[in-house]
């Protein structure tokens, strides 16, 4: 008990206090769609520093700022070329928004996550990055649900959002 109290008193990402968590571990069936004989319990809170909602929102806001700056830069480049219709600029903006996170997450980390020292990894094997397909699914669910996707973070021992559960990912900070 003393060990768990000391663990919860440790600082989280960027000097944030880690909240006390008294939840059951997640159950993970080895074969999707089939009930496992004994579901495996996974609790990464003792292995990794799991970021708070504040750290995740901050990294997301940094990424939104970068997406806006990228869009402004692309727009200014297109205006120098001249004669490009407005709908082309809109399509390029949508492409930047839709592909920024999946490409960077599957290849390592987004700029916001890098600044906040966060990594999105495969839930079953946190030492492995997400595939591009999983990263696209994660981003699509995140965009579709918006802030509602983050509701489950406070109720989940591994601090996984709905988009993390849908894509089989987990956001970690670093190893303890």
C-alpha cells in the first residue's frame, strides 16, 4: 500500500500531479470476437507515466497551432503561384488536417506530443508504434467525436480515450 501511495505522489508530465486512480484493470481478450478463457489484465500505470488530460489537451492545442501555420504557409505559397482557385486551397487545408496526425503518429510523434514528451503506441505492445491504418482510424474517431472522445480518460486505469480504444493505442509519457 505504501508503494502505491508513493507512486501516486510522483509528478506526472510537465509537473502535473498524478490523480489517485482506484479502478480495475482493463480486460484484453487475445482473440477479438471470442470470449477468452481468462482475460488478461493490463495495467500500464505501474510501468509507464501516463499523461493527464491537461498534457494531452496541451499537445493537441500545439498541433492545432502547427496545422494552422502549415495551412497559412501553403496558402501563401499558392498565392505566389497565382491563379489557383479557392476550392484547391480548401482541399489542401483538409488534406493537411486529415493527414498531419496519422502520418506523424505512425512514424513517431507529432510536434505537440514531442514537446509534451508524449508517445502514442500500440496498446498490446507499447514498445511498438501504431500502423498507419490504426493511426488513421484513431484520428478519424478523434475528429468525429471531438472532446467527447476524452471523457473516458478519467475513468480508465490506462487513461485511454475512446479514440485510443477504437484504434488499439495508448498514450504514454515515459517509463518509470
